[in-house]
């Protein structure tokens, strides 16, 4: 099969980075000139800090890798990370400041609400904005891109997985905010597909993100006869939900979003985790199961970078890694002075890019480059304290 020019170049760049990790320690290439700065807005404090700090770790490792392999056409790369505090109003203030400075690209936020607040500010003239959350749906042709697999594909894959497990009576519980509304729409669409005609929603519950108890909602689910639970809440509300099921003595299989796939978070919830906890994950959760080729090469660079740093990556790292690497690749092709329009055009026309989560093709309508084929349902394994694949790509187990 003939690869596109950009596919070949991207594979070559991955091989170069892999070689840099495998080679003996040598003097770094001489870089000169002012650094090429890429701005990122993530929550280093606030409710999403556990995600934001993992993203910051990604950027630090990518910066070191790129600068070990020639930087951006001989100039050093520098990620400039701002703290949006998981607050959409702060995101607006920081984004407005960056627009006034004329920056060509912004990575972030990592929460859907923050990204939604940022998107209108860049809609007309840029800069290029890459949201590091799967929870938004950019307009085709806009300056906003979205990371990871879309929420609708996550919902389709998760419902498919539940159905093939034989769990046809499900309960849905989520928050009554924008994220919860997104979940409601996505699961309603997924459940309406002909393949899911055997599925039945026996309970549909909501709670406020600030609630400290979901006892009433769990009681309703307990009496409904549900065989499994679909949810999407992240962070502290997810802990509240899990504790509510534990305290009620209701141990059902529960699915959750990629946003909760944090080793730190799982360690905090050890005493009240259900026996079966599933996540709409990504192919990049593990190197196992990926055949030799460009995606495997990209995964090797990713995992080896964390290993060299004495760190253990989880899916929170994987969500931000590929978008940041694509932006770096764009700069390496276009040069340090690339404009927002040039960066956007480069990504718009990017096909066959090998990332850790699969092959990216930006002909997709949601400007994320990935489809449901990048989705893997993962399960938390208390014995190994790890996330392990529970499905094939797309949520299939058969």
C-alpha cells in the first residue's frame, strides 16, 4: 500500500525519536535562537488537577525528546503551561490574553467545559485550538480540534460491550451539568441503534456535581433490576458515585469515561471499588495487542519516554500526547514561524499519521482524527493495579 508523503515523514520522525531513546547518552544537539513556544492551558489546581498535571508531564517529556533530536529546525521547543484552575471563566481570561499576544496555537483545556468556553474566542480568526478532551464536537473547518475518540463513539462501543456481555438491563446515572447532558445525548443515540434493540434502560438518574451523597439515586437503581451501570462523571463526583454504590451494598458492573483512568485516582478509591469497573479507553493503554508497524513504533516512543523518566503513564497521559506530537510535527515541517492558518491547514490535510492510539485521518467531520476503531474497553484489575484490555477495537468482544 502506498503511504501518503506525510505518513512517511511522520513515521520517520517517530523512528528518529525512538532511536534517541535507545541510543547511549550523548551530548544534545546544539540548539540556538529563541525557543519556539507552544502554549497550553490545563488545570494544575482545582477539580481537574489530577488530569492537568498528567498532561503537564506529557509536555515536559515531549519537550525533552524534541530538543534531544534537533528541536524545531535547530531552535529549542518550550511548552508554556498556564493554570486554568478547571474554571471556564479563567480559561476565557487566559485565552483572551494569548490571542492578544498573537500566539498561533493553544493546547487545552482538558475538561469539556473549559474547551467550550475557549472555542468561540478562536472561531473567527484562530489561533488553532486543540482541546485535550473528547467531550466537545468541533465544527468542521473551524480552528478547534478535539482529542481522543468522540463521546458518541465511546457510548456506542460501551453499549455494544455491555450487550455482548449479556447486560441488557442498564441503569444510567450522571451529573445534571453540561457533561451529563452530553452523556444523555450520546447514550440515547447509541441505545437507539438497531443492534441494541435488546437493550433496556431501567433507571435514569442524575445528581449535582457538588452532592456528597447519591443514596436516593442508588436506591432507585437497586430496585430497578439493573444488571449494569453506565456513567460518565469524572473526578470527585465519580468517587461520590462509587462510594454510594458501595455503601448501599450494590455491586454491579460499572462503566466510566476515559477521564477517570488515573492510577492515583484508583489508589484513592481502592476501599470502595466495584468488582467490575470498565472504561472507554484507548489502544495506547498498552503495547500488547498492537502489531509491529508505525503505531507500535509510536507507542514504543511513548512508553519508553515514561520509563526513562521513572514514570508510569495512564490514559490521561495518552489523551494529550498525540495532539502535542502532531503540533510539533507541524512546526517541524512548517518552521518556527508557522502561523495559525498554516498549522490548521497542515492538520486539516494530515492523513495516515501514526500516533499512540492509532492512525489519524483528519478527513473526519469532528476534527479529531480518530474513529471508534481507536476505542478499547478497559477493565481495572485490582490484582495488578492496572488497566487491562477487555475488548477488541470498537468495543467488540465477539
